[in-house]
């Protein structure tokens, strides 16, 4: 069934249509959440929160953007909410805590070590290619502040990279 038809049915309260929609995006939501929150348990909590928000607010989805863009924003907002309220400190997943010859894993490791706001901005801008204005909307700040956070994040990444290469 086409996405538009599922959306129409889900807006009318059709649970089966909603489940089909959610299942289409579930893995992407989890992956995105994991990149932000950095651990399985919090990513699973974000996934559940996104499902609930989607169900509660799908009736307000106007279709001005794609459904994935709408879900993406919910996921980013829920991930950021999780970061703000998380009581435990972040620890690196075991597969990232040891040095790896794979440069992609090294970079991912460095990104995961950034402060939460810097990690969010660098992921949204450099990995997902969102504009400064879109990021500012998601983070409820100004585009200028997003630029400052991005500058700091890149500066921190560079310093960590250089430090890691000297050892």
C-alpha cells in the first residue's frame, strides 16, 4: 500500500495502517537515535517515544514535507530531550572504545566523545546535511548559534584527532 494511503488511514485511527507506516521507518529511527544518544537502551526509549508522538500527532501532519522529514524531526527532538534528561554519564560502546585501523570508526569514536550539543550539530550538519536554519529550528536556537556550536565541535574534533595521532 502507498504511503499516502497509509497516512490517510492512520490519521483516521487505523492501527494496522499506523503499524505498517512505523515499521517502514523503525530501523532508521533507531539508527538515528543511537547516533545521538550513544547507547542501545536510550535509543530504544527514543524509538518508543517517537512511536507515541507519531501516533498522537499524525493527525497534525499536513504533508508539507515528506513523512520521513517529519519523523526525523521528532526523532531528533526526542533524542535531544533524552540527552537533556539523562542522568547517567555516557560511556562508549565497547566496539568503539579500542583503537581501530578503520578511520571511520576512529572518527565516529571522536564524534561520540563530543559534548551533546556539539555532537548533535555535527551530525545534523556534516552527516545529514541539514541547513543552519533547519538545525536552529530543531534545536530552538538561532542559525548563528548553530554556526558557533559547529565551529567549536570541529575545533574539538581536530584537537582530539591531533592528540590521538601523537600517542
